[in-house]
């Protein structure tokens, strides 16, 4: 996707929010400090375009916070660091999004809820000769994984990953796949093809071999964030799901 298309989509979603805001905006409330919301670069879900943070997930989270009346800022940091800040260290007034939910993470966060779903697969290059018909087949190959990702943790705990290399984000994984430093990666086909296109690589060379899971994208808060903030964000998310705002943002990126 060109930067022109990205900017056009930014304009479209802000126009949508401007039109809808008076219909569902909650009364503004005052906080001593704004929320700091963390995630990682993950095109096309989280994108940085000339210093502006955008992408389908980021636009959804912006809409949820704007509707709630809670002041916020978004920061992209490496994924493992985002989880440590909000989960392990549990700093007050912090949030994280694009987060999968599992038993290990359950007590680390206050969960606001699911706003989007994504299919995750073993991906390869079409001319690689790699064939993966199930998780056990992946152990024959060098797999590129993202450090701290929920699917990485799941596959490793289930013993489905043999030799592998860890990176901080999918952008590096795509580059390594095309350079044939890894033979398969685990992410969504949509994200992989978007990253390849933006990197000047042929997105049609990437194919899905085996679907691993459908992952829920959650918004979650640090445990030390107040119940008032948690409740308002839950209400905001529920409203935007029901009135079609979130679906409109997703459609704008399809």
C-alpha cells in the first residue's frame, strides 16, 4: 500500500469518527494523568507513517479512547517490552493492544475485551519446496518467530517448533524469509503480504501452508489502572462494536 493510500484511509476514518462522535460520545472525565497505550509495529495493524501512528488496530483503539473521553497517547515499542511495562511491571494508567489472551496472561492484566480477530498460519515462499501439512512438519524447517508473541509461546509449549530464530517484529521475519535465512514464519497472510509490498518485495510469493489458530486481538490494562477507567473503556468498546464503527474501520483497511 502506498503512503498516499495510507493517508487517504487516515482521512476517511477521521471523517467517520467526526460524523459519528456526537451520536455516542460519553461525558468527558478528568484524570490527573493520561493513559499511555503500548503496542508494537505490526503492519497493517499497527503502522508508523512519517511519524504518524496508524493501522487498523491503532485506529480502532483511538476510536475506543476518544469515545470514552479518557485522554491517552499511543507508543510503539518492541513487543516484549510492551508486555513487561503493562503486565509484568504493571505501571498504573497503562494499556496494551493487539494482545492475545491465555491462561498465563490472565492475571497479568485487566482485560477490556476483544475488538478484532486474525487467522495465523505457517507461511512460506512459493518456490521454496517447503511443505507443512501440520505443526509437526514445521519441525523439519527453520522457523522465524516473534519474541513474546502468544502463538510463539503456544507452539513452543506444544513442542511443534524445532530449530528457530527469534526477532522483535514481523518486518524482520519477512526480510529473513525472502533472504532464505528462515524457511517458514508464523503470522497472518494479510500482514505478511502487506509488509512484503511495503518493503519492495513480491507479496504474491508468500503462501499459507497451514493455519495454526484464530487469534483474538484484545485491549488490556495494567492491574494498577482504576476500575473506573476499565469500566468506561468496556462500555466504549461495546458501543462501537454494536453501532458498527469498528466494522467500518476494518472495512476501510480491507
